[in-house]
């Protein structure tokens, strides 16, 4: 089959890049031709007036309420520099990728000409309006009313356990969701959201990155075409939103165990569109360096969902500081599945940093979960 994967824009989020890579790898190895549809939304001017206004109002409200921070609009020079090690991964590691599609018109034209047999929506927070300005695209609103194209949602995530869709988005998404051949969600709470608000049934499935054994990621790390630096420490700290609580946790763990913390992030964030002085410090390290950071670690501290996932994949002791603004239910659902909720840092309780993890139990659960998830995905794709 010729399949298209519709996911979040391929930018600087390591977890987002890896879940798309993993899903493509799994589907390709099953004998399919798989194209990642490289959809972008940066250009508000390309939206019609109503959608552009709604998007601006929603964003400004989120900023006013402290839900998200105002992000600087980057120049082309800044964009290139911060992504100069990410772009080669996108260009060379994916086995098929569309041109970057900025406008609704170019997006629909590409889909029309591609002649896909099926479209797979997922993974990541594709069903969270805050992260997907054209949310109905992720319910395949661009397909004709009657179409033989398979409609699959695999590990689609709402990110939260409450409903963030507007009444208009809910009505349209409900109509579209009923046309899907299969819906798999990444959090167990998504089953209830689908039932209550979309009037459809869904299955809880594994994030795509969990579907592959670690040797797939080792092969990326050990590829001689990429130059990687040593991980100078024992405590890998993968932090998306630096906060005092996180710094205190890192310091406490480091002091207790004598571990040296190390990071794999851009050293500095760009604060305005004219700032060109510190571009090298704003550059994201290669994706392979990020993967290597997990492999090299004695322990991991993270506030990232995929930071948690790759700690599990590499069987590394880890501690999670839940990132509520980015969606807490993702962490609870994942950790509950593996019996690892005790790895969430609770500031009211004393932490035994050397509290062991029963990796044999975790790996057994993971094998059962991934086998179940793959079976559902392939059954949905192959069903006549």
C-alpha cells in the first residue's frame, strides 16, 4: 500500500521527529511505501480571514492565561542556524517525505496528486487544537465525502484529559471521526474523550517509538556519517521547560549520587527576531546526539514524554517531573501502563534515588503492549 503519515510539523522536537521516524519504519518494514507529509503552519497569512483571526485570538488568550509563552518570530537565518543539525536528519533518515507544504492549497493539491491508499494520522499531540491550528486536517477533512482511502489514527494524542475543542471544531471533528476505519489513541484517557465528545470507539496503543527495539536507535547513533561528542557526565537531564523545581531535583540527585549532570539542548533560546549574536548557542544538537545521551546515561531526569519513553527503551533509571502545561495525562497513562508511576517526583516525599526498576517486568509488559498495538494497526490497514 501507499501510505501517508500526517503528523505534527517536523521542527526541533526530538520526540516528535523520532515518533514519525519510528512509525514510518514500522510501516515500511511491513512492505508499504510510506511518505511523511511535511505540513507546516507558520504562515498565518495563508489562512482565510476567519481561521487566521480565530488562531490569533486563541493564541493571545493562551498567552494571557499563562498557558503558553509568546514565541519570537524567527528570521530565515535564525531558522537555519537553530536547525542546521536537525535538517540533515529530516532529509537523510526518513525513507520518504513530501515537500514542505505551507498552505492549505498546496497541501490539498499534494494529497490529490499523491494517490494514497491510506492515510495514518499520528502520533504526538495531533488532536490538540492548541498545537494543530488546522485541527480538522488531522481528521482528514480534505478527503472527499466518499473515498476508498483508508483512514487510520494511530496513537493520536489529545495531550490532556479535558476537552479543548471549540463547539464548531467538535461538531466538524465528530462528523469526520466517524469515517475512520480505526482509531488508536496514545493515552488511555483518550478513549473516554473519543466516546464522550466524538461518539466513536478507540483503542489505547503504544507510542510509535516503543514499537521498535533499541537496536534501531543504536544503528542511528553508530552511523559513521554523523560526528557525535562524548556525554560528559552520568546524569542526563532532558529538560523542555526549565523551572526551579526541576533545577532543585537535578541538584538533589546530583549531590546525593555524585553524578555529573549533562544536557542535550540548545544552550540559549532566541529571544527576539533581531538577535544574531549567539546563534551557535541556540543551535539544537543532532538527533543522534540526543539518542546517544540516553544510551550513555547512568540515570535520566526529564520533564518530557519522549524523554520518559526513551529512558524505558534504554532501560535507564529515570525520574519524571510532570510538565503540566504540556499535558500531564500523557505521563500518567504511560507510567501506569508499565507500573512506573512511582518514578514521578513528588516534592512532598523523600526520594530514594537508587530505588530499583524491575526491568524484566517492564520489558515483558512492553512486548505485550507493542505486539497488541502492531496487530491492531496492521489489521486495520489490511482489512478489506
